[in-house]
C-alpha cells in the first residue's frame, strides 16, 4: 500500500508503530493511535496519491521536518 510506504518514508522518525488492517472487497481504514484518519469505506474511493500523507501531516506532523531533510 503506497499510503503506508509514504508515511514510513516521510515520518519514520515519529511513527512508533504502523499496522495495516484490510477488510473484504478492498476496504481499508487508516488509523493513528486509534483515531480514524482515512476510510475507503466512508469515502467510497481509494485515497488519491499523497492524500493520506497530507492528512497525517495536517493532523500529527505540523512543524515536523520530514525524515532525511
């Protein structure tokens, strides 16, 4: 999943753990510390490239320098 790869490559220094949980028919949710960040089921679509990363950045990483920069 590119969302997981995006998150880990950009914010591996602040992400303590990452778990991917999928459901039937390609449904998935992205949760951070038990809080829903993105839901394919609720939105009815796959996240656009970079969308989950942007949501994470806005909610959890404002002012945090991406890894390696």
